[in-house]
């Protein structure tokens, strides 16, 4: 993957992410206030991940790789970049069950929902009560 570029997205480019989500992850909702990283392959937007600040923590959310590029380790490249440049012990994600192994490989460990910081716990409960089957996970910087 010689032609991969991962960068922090300029907020003025959020409409590009919204179009990307519309095609590849319809429930994704990008916001200019979020920290967003994009992955370009041969100058084509192929991956996105967002970090949403919730009180004193961040929620990794909206991780998506374009359908035609899934299975090529681009998600792992994006996560490795985030581990090097942005992830801290204050970061969490709510993973779909089929993606827990992926996040585990990138130092996220499952946590009990009651152990989440208050703002994240409230959000997790709201998602769970709406029928979403999500697993709360916490980034472990030193494992």
C-alpha cells in the first residue's frame, strides 16, 4: 500500500465525509466539531474515523472503510496511525459485536457499561435502549 495517505481532515472537508458515509456507512454523521482522520488510497477517500469529545473523554466513532477496499488491512493502517498520533487512555469506542476482535487487536479492551465515565455511560445506555447491540471498549495505551 504505497499510495496510502492518512491525515487529520480539515473541517471544511466534512461534506466529503458526509458523502462517503452516505455510500459506505449510512448511519455515520460527521460533524465539524469532531476530530476526523481520513485515509486516501491513490487520492481516493477510502476510510474515515472520528473522535467525538464527551466530557473529559473521547468516543472513537464512525470508523468506516469503503466497501470495495474492505479486507485489505486499511482499517488496521488507520488504527495504527491513530495509536501513534492521537489515541490516549481517555479514548473509548462502542463496537459492534462482529468488530470486537478488530478493536481488541488495536488495544481496546471490553469494559462493563457501569464502569464507563458518566457521559459515555449515558450515551451507551441511550444507544442500547434504542436497540443497538454495542460493546463498550476502552483503549489501553500500555498493553
